[in-house]
């Protein structure tokens, strides 16, 4: 198979937190628009980009993605899955690119205009002087990074304000930018986001948002014995109920005690908060001031939130402290080209040809058994993989404690397969 024959595989970068009808539609639409037979999904593991635990574990979400039409699900390395939009996108694109078999990547956006997304991405990839100067000026004025970048980009080109403010547009621009910087042959495709907006929490549209489903599940968490809310089931594919009956949802505040303990332990050991990702000197000082509040995860975020620090930025910073993700780890991960391995979470048995082609043409190890990783990885790749295991074991510990059930760990849990 030559390089230009990769069109039979389309890639998707997702969280499926949780998977809803819009996601299932996107998988099928991606295959249609790309003319692809197979879909490879790069999915966040047990923690997600907004700085929170995934509502359902990665194996449950993998099984649902396969049922929805994905053929292979790979785990995004955890240090980038819970990072900024830029690193999240760069890692997802790097992983798809290094597989050596993906011909296109398809993502949803609020604008649905690939030409506009590519134009903005080109500016961000080249960083012209006008853009750089405007960005620095806005940051000095105290604007958040997203606000400063949007303003700088608007000065460099005539862009619609919504293009720079909408979350899926922003991610789409980052995907396109990563492709440009890698000089990747993968073709970007965007589809117009259908139904509710990313942050919408209502159920009025055919395709509701993942945010709406999470909010409803959390609101009904105390009534778990009464079954799943009808609104949730209506927002998800018909097969979802089967999987969710066996799932254990967790929420940000379920990790409050672990966070409080981690902060106390770091303080006692004189472990500087500033070495952790997204924790500036100022934010570190604010965290120390609140160290003995022993409040919930969400309350800590509220107490730390300012004009300069967005809710998501603080949530990610606290999560990095909890998971022990440092600036040094991120720099090492970037130097290793973001994705130095491809860990398989699940696959469709009918897509065995995809795995075979990846083994032949990929430039990174393909990990299907956790126990084999030690023989396949070394250096930064091995350290990143160990962090993945730690993050998932921490997540599993919280689930086990909350629901008083014994779960499989990362060494005993098998790859999800759909026949």
C-alpha cells in the first residue's frame, strides 16, 4: 500500500464524555465524507481536556465508540489528554500521523468552513510579527490566553468573532495548525456541528451536548436505584442503555479528598506547586493561601477563579497537581513528538487489516497488552505510559471506593473487542 492509498482510513480525535447521538452521527459522517472504510478514534483516557475525570471509564466509552461505528480506538497519552487545546490537538494529530495509515481527519466545528479554519491555522502556525506583538500586548493587559489570542488573530486577518470564540472551532484550528507544522499528508475535513452547542445543558435539540448529559447524570446521581433519566437515554444512541447499566459514573467532586490530600502532602514535603503544568507563581501562591480550606474540588476552583484564570485553566492546574503532571514531563513529551506509542483500547474484529497495516507502516510501537509495554518502550515513552497507568489506577480507585466494588486494573483489563 502506497502513501496515497491511505484514504480508506479516517481519523477522529475525541473524548466521548459520554458518547451521544451527535458523536455517532459524526463517526458515520466522517466515513462518508472521507470515502473511508474504517475509522480510527484517538480518545482521552480516564481524564479529559477540561481538567476533570471522564464521567465513565475509558473501557466503557471505548465499547460505546465501537458500537457507534469506530473500528479502532487508541488512548491519547494522559499528560496531553488533560492539557491545553494546543497540546491536546498536537498529540492527537501526531498519533494519527505516526500510525502511517490515516488519510484524513474529520472534526466537528461551529462554522463548518474548512477554508476559514485553515486560514486561521496558517497564521497561528507561522506566527507573523503582527500577531506575536498583539498577543504579548493583550497578555500584558491581563487578558486570558484565549482572549488575547483571539484578539491578536482578529488583527491579523478578517475573521468572524464566533470562529475564535467557539470551542470546537478553536480545537479545529489547532488540529489544522498541527497538520501544517508536521507537514502531514493527512487531509483535514470539518463537519458543521449539529444540535446543541458545546456548553448547552438543555435537551431541546435532536443532538444534545455531552455537557447536558453529564449535568443530568450528576443531578440524578443520588437516585441511581431509580434507573437512568429518560432525557439522558433520549440524548444517547439506542444501544447506550445496555452499556450504562454496567457503568459507574464519577464526577469532579469525587476526587476532592484525593486533591486535598495531595496538596497537604506536597506542602509538607516542600514540593513547589510551580513545577506542575499550568500552575503559575501567582496561582501557586493563591493555592497555598487556600490550602487548609478542605473544600470540594469545584469549590476550590471557584475560590481561585479570577479574570485572568478561567474555570477550565484552574481545573486543569489542580488536576495536574493531583496527577503529578509537571512542566518537565510535558516538555519531554513534546520532544518525543507527543505520541511515542499507540495503545489500543479496543477494535472491531472486522478491522484486523488496519492493525496489520499499522504494524507494517507505523513509526511507533503498537501496544495491545499492558504487560508487553516494558519490552516495547523506553525513556520518555515508558515514563509517559507509566503515567497513563497511574492516572487510570487512581480513577479506578475512586470508582471502587465510591461504589464499593472491585474493578479490574490496567494489567488485568483486556482490550475491548467487537465482533
